[in-house]
C-alpha cells in the first residue's frame, strides 16, 4: 500500500519552484495567501469523494453541503472569513433530480455563510466534489508553522461527534450527531478571535493526533497533551478518527484567562522536544496511527 | 441520457445568489474575475478525467501537462496571463513511480509558463485532475458576452490537430500531431494583443461550433461563418470535435489590417439574427451537434 504522505513527498520539490511576488503563503499550509487589496486573499482546495468522504447513499444536498463545509474549514483554520467558492463536480448520475437536490445543498450553505459561487466545471464520472474556497483574513493569517515552545494547545469543541453521527446514520438511529457528520458547522466565530491571539492553528479533519503533528512538524516543535482534558464523544479513537472540523490552535499562556480563549478546551502544551506525548493517568501513550490517510 | 447544459441549468439560479463587491465577473464566462491590486485576479477551474479527456494508458507526465494546459487556456480566453495554480488530484495508482512521473509533467509546465504551485489536495479514486488557475489581465478582461454585431470572427490557428494527434497515437503512428493532443500550447502571446483589440473571446475546447455559439448566446447575437476560410486538419467534423485550445475572438472591422489580427484566420462575422449559419460553397449547412458534451 501507499501512504498519502509518500505521494505528497513526490510533489515537495515543486513547492519552491518559481517565484511570484503576489503569493505570500504557498503550498504546505491549510490554504495559500495571495496579495490583494487591504486584506490578502486566502485560497484552498478540497476534494470530497463518494465512499471515501461520504457514504454512497448520502443525499445529494448533504453531499453538496458537507463538501463545501469541509473546504471552508481550511479558511477558518487560517483565521480567514469565507467570501466566494468555485466547484469542480464529477458525477455519473443521469437523473436531473439529483442535480436539483445537489444545488439545494449548495444554495443552503451559500446563504448560511453569505458566499458567492464564482464558477465551476462539471464532468462525467464517479461522484466527487472538488471545492475551491476563497476568503480574507480577519486580523492576520494563522499558519501551522508558527507554534512556539510554551504555547498552550486548545481545541474548540469535542472530538468524535462526526464519527458517532456517521455510525448512527448507518445504524438507522436518529440522533443529533448525524447532522454533525453531514452538516458540520465551521467555527468562523472562533476563527475570528483565534486570528487575534493564536500563534498557530489547524482544522481537525484527519484526527487530532495527525493534525497536531502537522503543526509540530511545520513549527519544528513537539507537544504534550493530557487525555483527561480532551472532550471526547466515544472513546480514545476519537483522537485519531477525524471528521471533526473543530479547530486546534496554540497561543501564549498570557491569554489563558482571555474571555474567548478560556471557553475552549486547554488540552496540552507545545514542547521543544519534537515528539507528541499523550498522557493518560500515570502512563504515556504512544499513538502510532496519527490520523486518517485516504490511501491507507 | 442527460446533457451537460441540462445539468448546468440546475445551477443557474445560484449564479446571482448573494453579492460580493470583490467579484467583478462571476459564473458563466471562461473565468471569474476578482478585485485585486493594480490588476484584477482571474480564476478558473477545469477537470480532466481519465477516459473522457485523455486515454486510460496516457503517460502520467502527459496527464499532468495536458490537464494544466487546458485549464490555462481559459485564462488566455479571458485576455489574462497565468500566475499560479492549485491542483486537486484524484488517483487510485499505488505505484509511487506514477506520481514521480506526474510531478515531472507538472514541473515542465510550471517552468514553461513560470507558474507557482500554491496548493492542492489528493484523494483516492479514478484518475481525475481538477486544476485551478489564477492570473491577471494583460490589458482588460475579454468576456464572452460583449461581441458586437458587425464584429469580424477570428480563430488563432487550425482546428482538428488535437483530434488527429489522438487518432495517430491510438494507431501507433508517430506524427507531429500527437504533441498537439497531449501537450497543447496555450496562445498567451496572442491573448495579449487580443485583450487589446477584441470585443469577445473564448477558447475552442468543445468544438468551434459549440464555443462560438456560447459567445453568441452570451452576447445575444448570431454569426455567419465561411467554411472555406476555416483552416482544418481532417474534415468538416473538426468544426465540432474540440480539443483545439485555439482562441476564437471577435473584433471591430477597423482592426482588420492590424499587424497581429491580420495573421489570424478571419472566418466570419457577427450578425444580429441569433442563429449560426455555416456557408459552404453555395449552400448553408445546419450544424446540429454544436460540440462536445461529456454527458452525451
């Protein structure tokens, strides 16, 4: 088998190729940043595919809503608010009703976040939604690469709700969690104050352990987290499952009592040693599988 | 069966949804235009899929190069030069060698047009490349919707070369046309002067007849073209086959003798009657199939 990171390594040498003065942040973060008027333009691309990111028998409006929401989550992780999107839709459905329902989901989320649809493409094939999102920083862009030793680590909400939602849906159980999977809410309200106080931020899409490890790798630091401080929904696997779309950020301890920060979950601290240690009771847990990889 | 235009109609009501002062041109043209510093940012998205846009046994570097080139063609059609791109890659290949070769094609075209890769996403599935391109207008953006009655219609090169290239490749014949299919060159040199003189422009990706009809529909005009003036490679079906990536533009007759314009192929004229008439010898041909539709 082949891992996503092995594939991404093949692209690594392209990242620094050619210079463009308008590109402030290029590949490697949640989103790219492009010089613009007053506020810089933030852009990210995210693919959601049938049977990988959503089940085969998902409702078309849910496919649309979820695909766009998870793409928007990358903007929130950059401390940016969303402005417009474009969609590359691949679909082999031949019933027009499906497309009408799909656009209903697009319309719902466009209206919810007051977004403009600025373009797209459509082609024939297995259902897949490539969503391009564009926005502008609230205050400043929050990168993955600027966590500092001594920073406190926060997450903005409980883990595992999406995971439970998908299981409940598969088991035909009507619970409040199903919405958490199909219609995740993006924390733009939180993103706004995070962009003011945080040193680094990422959205938890592939599991806390993997996404936190991305902050650590980019910032060349490590982390120590306390299991008991992490709000979970199911069990310890919530830490590596993903589909959370909560934000994980780090900020200086001086903001510990800040009215916004203090409402989030303080789960650990950034360390100089480049390892991630999960303390549970009196033992340290070695998390081998750091998250979800669509190729594994 | 279901047509692409029937599907696009489902999205029509989303086009004018919500307002964004930064969006100067939204959905419906070759690309969107976003307010930026000095020059506005032009953005387009284009999906290339295995077995639809390129054959199954294409070389990975050709898949990369071609997918990016055809996406860049939309910028040329807007009178814009390319600056940076992001890629959403779907692939089910498990051999790393494939990805290394794919990135070689990416690298080649990045260097050829001096582009920066600013981001991307990768997921597991049937091979598909969703390419997002970004650029800035040379002079001004050339839209589809601003052709004027009396405009002369030009194309920038012969039709059917890509079509012949693909056939030659399938028949194992080594000809100069194969490159025209797998490595189409984007006419940015021509795009530059077109952006100065033309009233409307589109790139010929789905066949001259279909793409010209898009200019006519957007501009609420018609066209009369002369078959004998159209440079073709194979036969009359070159007019509807597509894969040309030449530009089709309209401009005022006052530029007929312009040093740049006079080098292109003058194939007809924009008329007030909203029909497209193809004159061949003494007869008028009724082109029923106006181009290529990936859902037909």
